[in-house]
C-alpha cells in the first residue's frame, strides 16, 4: 500500500489538514505529522538548538513541537520509519503565490520532500475577506493531483505548488511563479512601559502582469499548479558574474 505523509504550517489541529487527510485516504495509508501549533511564514527553518518532542494526537496523527521541515524529517525517521511515496503539505489558509513561497512553511515542507527526492505537493486556498475558508475544492484538487503523481511519478527535485480560488473554478492551469514589487511595512509602537516594539506588516504589493503567472490564474478563476525546484541558481546571470572584474584565484590566496 502506498504511504502518504500529510503535514502543514497551520498546525495539527487545523481544519485544512483534516480535510486534506480525508481526501487522500482512498489513495493509500495517510499519516499526519504536523506542528503542534501554528508555524506560518517560518520558511524552510530547521530546529537545531533544542530537542523536539512527538505527541500522538490520535490514530495516524502526530504533533511535533517544531517547524514543518522538522515534521517531515521526524515523520520519516521516527513515525513512519521509512520514506513515504508522497508528501502533501496543506491545506494552507491563504494563497502561497509568487515570492511568498520563500516565506511559506507550507511550501517549505514540500521543498524538504523535493530535496529528499520524494514527490511533494503544497496546497493552499484563498483567504476570503470574511475570514471563512472552504476546503472542499482544495481537497478535491489535491486528491486529483496526488493520484496523477502517484501513477506517473514526478521529475527528481521537483515539487508542485497548488493554489485554489474560492468558489467554482475553471479547472487546472499550469503556471509560473508571479513577480511583484513588494514593500514591507514595519510599524513602531510603544508599550505601557514606554518602550518601543515593532510589527512587520504587509505593505505595497504590485504584481507584474504575466499571462501565465500563478497570480493571474487564480484571479481568473483557475486552480494554479506551478512546478518549483530547490535549485536557486540564477542561470541567466552566470555570464554577468563571469564578466565581473574580480580578483584571480591566486590573488585570493
């Protein structure tokens, strides 16, 4: 039987991870290993300076007091004790589009799977202004992609980033990562003891137009599916670096 690891960054008690696990059960044995509390926007962090603990929440469901990346490694070595056939991370409360994938714990869990040569998916759904979430469409999309990937496999060191709009959709659209001009706002406030403290907040977000971007796809009502990879080499900039007037190897020594 195929073994599927489900994780997230919203925490083991999130409604999204329960919907995801339920949607994948017909495809194999599902094991949930997720952070014991929310670990959003933590990126690809790995806990190295303190011990981690595992808590059994229920049948096939475990919590780790660490990051999504921690959860993937702990799951493989001490919960499942073998490599899963598929890792699915989500369903995240809010899209992970464009540059946001670099911050996302949801995407980073799938990234860890890709680094370990395990087919991996990251699944996110739209955050409605009312604060409500509908995980049904996202769970169905995740199950459809998971089934296809289990049947056909996936290129090595690749993960699929899936973003699902709220309400009826027009099906899947293969996309590229969007780009934007992002300005982070850091606001200063004063506590009751008159000491300053700071909140990092969302600032200006101007998305660059691109007919095939993940941002444009979800705005047009499609489920965006973007293949990502751990290799961050800027291949188009290699020639630029080669032509820089740098010192020679002998001079560096």
